[in-house]
């Protein structure tokens, strides 16, 4: 089964040191995050990786940290209150999400 066919996915939040914020629960949006060295879409994220948000962002970011958040038994708990580690809007199709992967990225 393709990930895009699943009713739930992971929410990725990229908090960038230059105040940029990119948030998505749509697997298709990850195609626009490229490895800055190879120019290819990412298939993994590790601390120290250099990425760009393609096609229209020429800024290079270095992954400073990767954390997993919102490991709750009830997904409704994720929607309560204000999350200061998230963006004000999401890119792509909004899907229900099971957990959040928070990526801090420093502008190079």
C-alpha cells in the first residue's frame, strides 16, 4: 500500500533558524525537500544533513536536531491548546497525524 493511501501519517515540522517554518502531514510535500549536496529529494533525515526547500528556495539549511513529539494514545490530545513548536499553516493536503517529528534547521 502506498503511504499516500493511508488515512493517517506523521506530521513533519521544520523550524528554521531564520524564522522559516514548514509543516506538513502530506507525504507528497516531502518531494520538495531536497538534499543540498545531491539535489535529490530526501529519503532520510540525519543531524548534520544539508537540505533545501525546492523549487523556489535557494536557502541551505543544516539539520541541527530531530525529535519525536506527541506520543499520545489519543490523537485528540494533539489538537488541544497552542503548539509553539509548529507553524501557523500546513503545506499540502492536511491529514490526520499520529505523531510529530520536529526538525530544527540552521541556515547555512
